């Protein structure tokens, strides 16, 4: 066959997967690349913003594990990671009435919760339902055995639902598939390594350090609105149209927009329509959102000097929930914890996920400060200083993301769909790979993670390299 020596490749998106694909192609001599990025910056869901005396991460924050983790391995020995300490310690559990909670009992229940969620894979993998159903029935038995109070048991269940929603980006753990939860990849080693005051953006420096030319190939503020692929033709080229009306031709296109973008826009983004197999996978794989609020104070009022202190964990009573339902502060019900931030002694970070994320993202900054301070004062039972500054996330309402990351849903299990189905390459009649898909949601083992995104970019680039070899 007569193949072009240096085909034209368009990569849609300059997040980790797009940049990784570009680097891999350039390293192999394929440098006729154009990267079209909708935002006015690179990095995508890696978004480190200036805050306090460094950078905090609105997107990917921690390196989860060391073994077989492409992010960790790329910088191993070249970067001195920090550590949040979440792996080995429990938060200080708090209740809104200031009652002194039996921390030992809470931790005992916490141990049971972790065992059920992360060490019962034998039973869980055979369970056909959701993580919610599996967890509740097992946890209630454990709580009974531990002679835990009925209301504490329910408050802990609510706490671990939030934990799982934050891990998975789900709105409710009723959507999380129990058997698929058991097959997600795990990278051994420390689970919460940090980039200290540098932010995750530091990783991008490592990723492109030997191929800086990749930066010259990026066009910012170039939102792709349509990709016309040539399904039934042999000798036509696909055409990419951007929102400003420009058209670009290419031999191959690597599309890295999020699963949220695909769910929302695939019907208008691709003409002709994507194959039914791919559409089914897009529609049924899970994708949701988490939120973060960073607050900076003059000085810490949390026990930052206690070696093992990691966070305040909120146990919401029924009365608390009733009090907030129907009010403008209802979104606070999604807040699980306020955690310390490694390398920032004066910064607290709230983590949240659940049913109120749209409200959270659409209320003004001033209200976010008022509400989070109201919440902290309620649980800590004291007056607190106002923060000097605040920054928060808005991933769901940004049309270039529509959420934070993908998860293995109950529907994916029901319809036998895996992340692999989201990798389906579109070929033209000559069997030329025309549109390839990358992005965290397409990685078989580490979807939802930064290293999953990197792996997916390499995989898509390798598929093209293989074609040319
Ligand atoms: C809040 C949050 C917390 C996270 N925490 C962690 C963590 O602690 N550890 C971890 O490992 N991972 C974490 N992740 C996940 C990790 O950040 C992502 O998996 C990874 O960054 C995704 O990279 P990607 O290239 O797949 O997608 P993206 O980063 O979304 O890149 C895709 C790019 O395509 C662009 N785009 C979209 N549509 C178009 C279009 N039509 N035209 C042109 N461009 C388009 C987007 O703007 C974006 O830049 C977190 C993510 C979020 C949001």
C-alpha cells in the first residue's frame, strides 16, 4: 500500500491525553500535527490556579499510587512529591450539635466500611446490583456487631456514600456498579502524592520537556463543532469545523473531549452519526462531577500541628438535613469533609459530590464563602475568621467538560459495556483509521485518573504508528 510518510493528524483537545498522543507521535517522527483546543489554556482537567503562595488544583490533584502509574513513573526520582496523609488516617468525625463523638467507634465503623468497599471483591464481584445496595446490607451487619448506635450507623452510611461519589464523580452510589467497581485498576503505593505548591501542571512540564515543539502545534480558543468523517468513501479526507467557521482537513483525527462532552454533543459533533456500538457505550457509561472549594485564612484554626490530622469529616444528622432542605444552602448537604492541603498550612479544602452540584456551581462566590463558613461554624461550634480568599470548581457547567470524570455505572454492567468500547476507531472504506478516541474514559484500567488519560493518549498514537508500520 502507498502510505503518506508524514500524515496530517489533528488532535482535538490539549489535555493530558491529547498532549501525550502528540508527544508520542512527535517522538516517532510524525510531526504534522495540529492540536485544536476549545479553552484559552492547555491542560484540560489539569488546572492548577494561583492561590495563596502557590498553585492549587481545581482538577486532578493527587497521584494515585506508584506502581504501573505512568504519571508517577515519568517523574520518579526527578520530583520530590509531598503526601497528604489521607491513606492511613481518619478524619476527625464531627456532628453539628458539637456532641463529642466516640472517635474510636467511628474509626471501627470506618475500618468496616473500607473492608466492605475495597477488600470484599470476591462477594462484591458476584453481586449484580449497585455499590449502594451491597454496602448498606453488609455495613448494617457490621454496625450491629460493633453495637453502634442506629443514627450513627446511618450517618456513617451517608458519609461513605459521599466518599464513593467523590471517588467516582457519581451523583448517587445507586449508579455505581458493584461488580465493575471490583475490576477498576489499582496502583500499589502511596495513594495521595501531591505536587506541593507546584500543582499538577508541573507534570505537563515533564511530559513535554523533550518535545517542547508540541506547544507550537496548539491553537487555543478553537472549539471543534463538527467532524465530518468519510465512512463510505475511499479517497476523501475528513473535515474538522471549528466554531469560528474554519475548516481543517486531516488524514487522522484523535478526539479527546470528555465523556460528558460526547454524551452531550456527539449527535452534532460527528457526521455521519457515530456507529450504534459507540453511541450505546457513550450513553451508558457513567460520568458525573465532584466539587472543591479552597479557603485561605490568615492562620489555621484546625490542628495543623497534630501529625495525624487530615480533615474534619461531617456526619449529617437527619435534623441537619431537614434544616437545609429547600433552603438556598441545600447544596451544603453534598459537602463531605474539609481537608488540609499539603504545603499550604493556611488553606482548607472542601470536597463535595452528589445531587446538588449544579446549584453549587451556579451560586456566586460570595455565597460560597458565606455558606461554607456557616457550615464550618455550625460543626465546629465556634466563631471563625473570614477567609482571605476562595477559589472553587465549575466543571459541570463548563460545556468543554460537562463534569469531572467517568465511572463504571450500573447501566454499563447491564448492557455489558466497558471503557474499551469507548475506544472504537472509525475507519473509512480503505480501512484507514480516520477517527480515534482517547481520554481518561477510554482507558481500560485507570479511567477517571490522570495516568489513565496519559495511557489513552499513548494508546491512540500507537494505533496510528502501528498502521504506518
Ligand atoms: C475535579 C477533578 C479532580 C480530579 N482529581 C484527580 C486526582 O486527584 N488524581 C488523578 O489522577 N486524576 C484526577 N482527576 C482526573 C484527571 O484530571 C483527568 O482524568 C485527566 O486530566 C483527563 O484528561 P483528558 O485528556 O482525558 O481530558 P481533558 O483534560 O478534559 O482534555 C480534553 C480537552 O479537550 C478540550 N475540548 C473538549 N471539547 C472540545 C471541542 N469540541 N473542541 C476542542 N477542544 C475540546 C477540553 O477543553 C480539554 O482541554 C480529576 C479530575 C477533576 C475534574
